[in-house]
C-alpha cells in the first residue's frame, strides 16, 4: 500500500504514516535492504489464495485475518499448522463468470456478505523458522500482534495453529480483559521447565495481571482441575444446552467489559468437526457457537478472537474446514 493510499483509507497525517514506516522498519517488518538479516514477522508466500478473496487494499473498517501456521506445541498429532492455508484454499478463487456450453457467459455474484462487502483483509501468515522453540515463535507473535493493534484500528481474528498461540496474544492488551475460552478441555496442565504448550497455556494465563477473568465455555472433560484461582469460571457444554445464556453470563451483564474469545474447534461435536486432535463426544453445534458469540457481543466489547486446533490431515470431506468457515463468517459479520 502506498503512502497516498494510507492517507485516503485512514484518518491519519502524512507524518503519522512516515512515523509508522520508521517503526515498522526498525522492527524488521519492512526492510529497504534486500540483503538485510533483520528478522521479518511475516512468512513469504507464493499462494494466490486469500481468506474470502480478500482485497489487496486495507481500510479501517475491515476485520484482519492472521494465519498462524504453527503446531510445535501440540502433544498429539501434527497437522493444524496447515489450517490457515487450507481455509484460504476453501474460501478463495470463486469466479464471477462461467462459460456455458453454448459459449455464452453466465454472470454470478456472491450472496454472502463477507464477499460482497470486502469485509476482511488478509494479513498473511506469521513467520515460523524451522527448528525454533515455541517460546521464540510466541515472542514473534506477541511483537507482531502488539504492533498491529497499536498502529491500526482493525480488530484481528487469528487462525491457528495450536492453542498455545492464544497465550502471547493476550499479553498484548493493556486494558483488563475477560478471556472466554470455548473449548472441550481445560488446558490447565502443569507447566514443566517453563514450556507453554496447547495443554497448559491457561495455567500461564492465570498469572497475567491484564486477564481478570477466565471463562471456560463448553468443557466436557471427565476430570475437572481443582481451581484455587477465584477468577476462573466454568460453563459446561451441558450448561449451554440446558440453561439460558443470560443466566450463565449474568455476572457480566452490567459493566463495560472487554472480551477476548478463543475457539478450539474440538468444542464442536465430533460428528460436526472430526478434524482435530482430541475429540470428545456430546459437544456443541455451530448454532451454539453463534449464540455464545452474539450474546457476548451484546453485553461487552470483543477486542479479538482466534480459532485453533483444526487439523486438515484428520478431517473428513472438509467437514471441519467448512465448520471453521461458517464460524469465521459469523464472526466477521458480528464484528464488522
């Protein structure tokens, strides 16, 4: 995007744009010297696909989608690193003209708002350097995410990748936030040798000062951890099915709250989403997810979201992929 395009699309001065460019160059996101060894935060890609055929130009009204192709912190089968590009593949490349058998052109237009309104901007993928530790990857994600929310007004939805990516993202918010984790599991295992993975990242989040409440939604594990931390609340999948959301979220109905929502796709029933590493039966359906997101949006301000743990290698007939897409479409419409 040129400087003139920045001035036209965003309500900022030319000096502000130049200051942003200087800061991006200093951090290594932009680089004038092609031989520079300064680390970039984005992965190079030759793909022609983009999330929902996203336009190349960014404006302040779009929802930004960031791919995080990393699964080095899983304790099971690898494969969810393939998720961002799989979702791009499933949501892009739709033609608006087809040649009929008689040689004439048939014109089409998408009937889905996310395409018609050009509601998203594809930020690309976070860079992962083969062999690096999860802590190095988390540090890079934290720096990139913090820079994005500092410099641009767009809300960001991240597409993982394993669930450990939520930990560095939450560290970026300065205001107090309520963390809503929609997941079949508690992910509250013991942290060993300081290594944060997808099964223990909530244990790390419990000690973060800017997270004043952790709300587990949709859990259905057989064993429940003994939580001594008062800021943890549990809403089971059975609660979602049997009780009114207004009652379940009554404590948050009054007040100006910021919410960050993280969705582990294994919260869905395995008959809907088989493509994930640790399935548990009797899960939620997609309409349940819609209801939860809509209710939270009605009672507070959603500052960011992520969808994680979709493993295309374990999927059947793209069932889980299309479930992720339906949830993404709903999120984009809610946040736009």
